[in-house]
C-alpha cells in the first residue's frame, strides 16, 4: 500500500513538473514572438493627431441654428466612409469589366455613388427614420450617366462641374492647394457635391451648358461605353446600397487593414480638431504628405483613402453652405 501511495505521489510530482515546464515554455514562446510592427505610415499619422490634440481650441458653433457641429460631422463621416468603401468595391468591379481601365473609372463611380447615397440617407435619417429609397441610387446614376455622355468623367473634364454647381459648395483654390490632393481625388469630390446638389434640387443630372465653353472634351466612344457599363452595373449599385445602409445603421464592420486604420485616425481628427473646411484641408494636407511618400500602401490604397479625404473636404463645404 505504501508502495502504491509512493508511486501515486511520484506521478503527481512528475505531472506537475510537466505542466510547469509546458507553461514556462508557452510563456517563453509568447515573449519571444515579436509583436506585429505598426506600419510607419500609421505611426506618422498618429503623431500628427497627437500634435493636433495640442493645438485644438474650444469649439464655437456659429450660424448653425438647430444644427450643430456634431450633426455636421455625422454627415461628413457618412460621406467619406461611403466613398471609401465605394471606391474599394468600384475598383474591384471595374477591373472585372475591363482589366486595364475599369479599375480607375470604377473607383470614381463607386466612390461617388457610395458617398453620395450614404450622405443623403444619413441626412434623411437625422430623425431616425431611415429611408432606403432606390430612386436615390437611380438619381445619382443618371447624373453619372449624363456626365459620362458629356465626356466629363475625366481628371480634366471634371473641372466643368464648378460652373455646373453655380458657386454652391465649391471648395476654393486656397483650400485645394492646402489639401495636397491630386486631380483624380478632386474629381471624385467634385462629382460628390454635384450628386448632393442633384438630390437637393439645386442642380440636375442634365445640367445645361454650351459645348463651346468646354473645349477639353477629348474622350472616345469606347471609354464612354465603359463608364456607362459601370454606372449601370447592378452589382455596383447593390453594393453601394448596402454600404449606405450599413453606415446609416452603424452595422459597418471595420477591419485592421492599414487603410481602415488611416480612416479611423482621420475620423478622430475630424471630431477632435476640425471646426471648418480650412481645418479639414489642413489635416488632409498633412496626411497626404505622408501617404504620397509611403511604401506601406499600394497605389490603389492611396487612391482609396485620398478619395475619402477629398469627399470629406467637399462634403464639409456643402453641408456648411446648406445649413447656414
């Protein structure tokens, strides 16, 4: 009996040694496993946000009547997040249609539809009665179709929209220069505000203009056909509708991708620092300096985040004009 007890005690001791060894080994492995390195682009943008935190001053709401800064930011947020996702899916769908040029035009069209519908539905949802009206998607599609047929969905042709908007919610040149945004990103921002002007009735999809005022229309029929196929893509419209619903209902799931992190940091800066369009242009300019020079992002990813920034810049100009 004593022998059996001795054996049992011996086995218990050996079991404890094995468990302790295993735990020690696991801890050692955990300590030795290197943590995922934060991308340099994220570290630099975090530093910008930290600097902005030191610069911020108490906000004063001016000229907003029953609207306030937080509500404005909700709309701007819906704009740039809808554009961000719309560019991503538009690029993928465009590449499926035309591997060489479809990605670029898909990004533009997806960004405009995704951002415009998300923003307008969020505006309607301020009373918490979300109206997912498919007619809105058709309205913005018709606008894009009209612009495509006029040869305006290009980096140069899109400058015509300044006249089409008749001075409403246009970003002035000083802010554009401050933002460091490229022509493609600005193209998406301008189309976005044109879409909002179409929704509110201050402009229309078949904007009147004389051809002689726009001599830069050098776009071939094949390109227009490609753009129209993207605009009429059922897959893209369905995706943009879901993007808008997810943003309005708060169901959007964010990932830990580098671009998602950049958008979250930009969102934080919007809430903590920005009081007006000049503030947001300043932040965008600082972000773009880093994004343009980083090797942490592909060119497609750079386009995606900068399109979102441009939409935010044009969005704040639009909503501040509308709410005065």
